[in-house]
C-alpha cells in the first residue's frame, strides 16, 4: 500500500469555466483544502465568502467568489516571499 500524501493537491479544474456557476462545499474544499470546520469558521469570521442559499438545505458559492479567494491567497503568499 502506497504511503498517504502529506500535502493535499489543489485541483482547480474542479471549478466550472462559467464564473456565474455555483459550486457546493465539497468542490470548494477540493480547490481550497481546509477542513469543513475551518471553512465555516472562516465564513463566520468574514475570511471566506458567504454562501448563497439555493434552497432550505442547499448552500453554494459562485465560482467568481472562489476564484477571487484563490487569487487573493496567491497574492498573499507571493508577497510574503
């Protein structure tokens, strides 16, 4: 059995091309690899974008919000180098 990877890989191809499309939390966490708890704490604290309620039990984020978050994070990491 191969060893488990130590770092999560970021797969941005999960996001649809259309910036107006919506993605659910599992897809968000594939491109922004944090735990679900960390994500929701970040939403509550304002670090991550708030979701749009599509129905009573369904929350989703616009692809443009997630791309903006990824871009801001990349710029933050770049500025620290």
